[in-house]
């Protein structure tokens, strides 16, 4: 790869959280763009940019009943704080995305896990309102 190409790629990656943050909020993009900005922030391990994609009173609910709902930005920040300690390769790949109005459904696959450790693909259902994720549901993956 040419040095200029490497430099341009590095600048694009370094600015990723800024673009992620810009896509969220009342002046942000479509529901799919907001969810993608949240995914990009997750993959960049940028908890602040990720939290910026959620409404102040957002709620995350695990439908398996194994975890209590996560409500509000402070709780979301705490729940995703683990990202700061993850290897750079850790993240999610969107296998499939369905968009219907304010609802975005992603089939996600974790990558960058330790050798021999594999999680099943999981589904997340997002509801986006006013440029931010208002609710997210995590159906059981197993």
C-alpha cells in the first residue's frame, strides 16, 4: 500500500468517532445511519460516541429476562464501559440489516474474540426517534 493511501486510511479511521457523533441527534441522519454510527462507535471502542447515539431516556432490554433493563445514558455508558479494555480487533460485523421506518433490525456477529471462543450471531432491534436510539431489544441468541 502506498504511504499516501495508508495516511488517508489512518485519518479516516481516526475521524470515525467524529462522524459517528455527527450522525446522531436531531440533525442526524436516517434511522439506519444512526444505528450504523452506534455500531461504528462500538467497533472503535468509543463509548462517548456510542452513548451520544442514544436518547437521554433510552432503554435497552434483554428479552431473555437474564438482565434488568438498562435505562438512561449513564447506565448505557456503564454497560458499554468494557469496550475500553477490549483488543482493537474486537467488534461486531453486521451480517444483515432490515429497516422499516424508525425500526432497524441487525443480525450481528462478534469478531476479534480469543481463539476458540465463538458466540452465536445475535439480533438487535432498535427504535430510532429524533435522531437517537430510543429503545433497543436483545432477543435471546440461544
